[in-house]
C-alpha cells in the first residue's frame, strides 16, 4: 500500500504570488467597506489580517528570497527598491497596529498601504520574478525553504501571548520607567 504523500510545496514564485493574491483580496474587501461604519468589527479584522499576512510575507522575502536573488543577479537598484518598499510597508503596518477603525486617517492609512503594496506586487511579479526565472534559481528548493519558514512564522506569530506574570518576571531585570 502506498503511503499518502504530502502535497509538494509550490515553487517559490507560485508561493509568493499566492501570498500576493491573498493580500490583494483582503484589500479589495476592505475597499468595499471604506467609509462605512464598523459596527460588526469587520474592518478591524481585515486590517489585522492584512497586517499579519504582509508581516509574514515580507519576512520570508527579506530573510530568504531577496538574499538568494541578490546574491546571483547584478541589479542592486531593483533589490534596494524592494527593501525600501518593505520598510515603508512596515512603517504603515506599525501605525495601523495602534489604530482603530473610526480613528482619523484609519481608512486613508489602509488605502495608502494598499496602493504601495499594489505597486510593489506589480514590480515584483514582473521585473523580479522574470529576473529570478532567467537567473536559473532552483525555484522548487527555494519554495520549500519559503514554505517551511512561513509555517514557522505562522506558528510563532499565532502562539498565545505570554501571561502578565511571565512578562513581569522577564522584565524584572530591565530598567523600569520611573513613576510619575
């Protein structure tokens, strides 16, 4: 009897494109709610999902895909632009993480993030992916590495937060803010 086989990891570019498609879908859904109230909390959930997906996606690109590609191609400008675009996304994500639906500029911040990500995805899927294909990367092996790291991040980032007692114990040796 044959053993059931795990689904093979997609190649690197297919995995990254699937991540792009998921984020674009979340932004489209948010756009449908833009300007409306958020009585059911859906906007906040969508933004949480967008921020989470972008965080994981940019991490696997920054840690694995970009360094591998940068090491075999001669296009520092393209890679530097991608790095700067990721830094911009991280900045907007950090702003959204402390905002709530209904806050001033909430919808605008999500919209700007979406526009920047759409531009980034377009450049990545055309210029960068074509460059990766022409460079002769082992896209299957790279896909396995990306999928494994994504799985690790999904587990790490979805783990329950430490208890307040654990945080207090961890922080007891750190410099504390003086009382007011």
